[in-house]
């Protein structure tokens, strides 16, 4: 019951965020140079044709009125239609969503497993591994994901031909090719995240290991393995979960560039294309989808907190 109240409270508190992001996106899109009506009719169209198209698209109305009409349609489950393809925005986004979800979830899982394992190993062994983790953290923060993607393509795809250069294969079509098409994009996204999670895991484990209740358990003869896996890791997991949530959200932004580099038909590349074309309904819909994903990530982090720390459920 406490978890249910936590979910309801978090969802209600996230509602103003959705309104703020959608309104801000509407304003920012209106400031982008370009006119979708002019793009549709072409440079040689008459002024009457141009004004007719603007009226059909609702662009001749004031910005608050345009946003209100969009908001009313959203509450009816209608995100409008793409200005250029004419397809419903919801259908376009739903077709692209599995690609981005596959990329982001795979990147988070790989980053979490490798980061926690490397951080735990460096905390237990110390010495040279500590310096490796610190060095990887600096490199991971300094190297952009899109640059690393280009390097991986040049080495592993072009020269060695181990993986496809670009593209995406749906899981339903061929699970093996689906996994191969994700390897390089996931590697591009995960290198920096692995280093950050490893450093946070190591620091949290070392800090928890010095606490009094751990020393009491060691003095009472508890096995080191039991202390580490049943008590140290559980108490050290809270900051690691926080970092995982931040990493997952950061992967959403990095996926825009990675999807473009690897020509993956996901939300990131779609948003970039829609911005270039000034496709306002598509931009608004994509931003709304991404915002909802961020809200869900934060909700998962809160649920994980509640699972690890009963005090959070009681709050």
C-alpha cells in the first residue's frame, strides 16, 4: 500500500513537469528559424497559397491559442499529424519507440552490470584497479559518445567487419541480428557510464565498509562474503541507484547523436529530423514521449529506493 501511495504521489508531482516542458518546447520551436508552411508550398508558391496552408496548419493563430488547441487534442489522445508525411504522430512515434527503448535499456543494463562489477572488484582489491577506475572515469567523462561511435565504426565495423556499420534489425525479425546491430551503439553509450558507475560503486562500498555496524559484524565472526553481499552492498546501493537513474536519463540525450551516427530509426534521430523540417506536431510529440520516459525513470529510481530503504516508503 505504501508503494502504491508513493507511485501516485510521484505521478501527480510529475504532472506540472509535463505541462512546463511541453509549453517551453512550443515556445522554443516557434523561435527556430524557418516556416513549415513555406517549406510545404515551396518558394515559388503564390502568397494566397502560402496563407491558405498556414491557415490549414493553424499557424496563423497566436502561440497560446496554438498550444491550447494542441493540449486539448492531447487530452483526447490525439497528437496530431506530421506536417510533411501526413501520418499520425502517435503511429510514427510508436514505430520508433522500440528502437530507442532497446538501445537505452541495453546500455543501462550493460553499464550497470559492468560498472558495479568493476567497482566492487576495485573496492576489494584496491591498488592498481583503483587507478584504472579513476582513469576510466576521466576518459568516460571526456570522450563524447558520437566521437566514440565513429571510432568504433571505423575499427570494428569497417576494418574488422565484426559488426554492421549502420542500421537496426527488429528483434521479431532476427534476434541474433538484432543483438549484433545493438553492439556498437551500446558500446558507444556505455563506456562513460561504466566508468562513472564503477567509481560510485567503489566509493560507496569503501565508505559502507568503514561503518560501525560492519566492524561489529566482523568482530562477531560473520563471514566476509556474507558481510559484503548481504549488508555492505545493500547499504551502498542507494547512491549507485541514483547514479544509474542519472545515467539512464543521460543516455536519452546521448541516443540522439548515436542513433544519427548509426542510422537507427529511433526517437532521437526522428527528433533531429523533425527539428530540421520544422515539423511542430512531431517535435511536440517526441518531446512529450521523452519527458514521460524521464518521469518513468525517476519513478523506478524512487521504487528502488523504497525497496532498499524502508524509511523512503514511510516518508
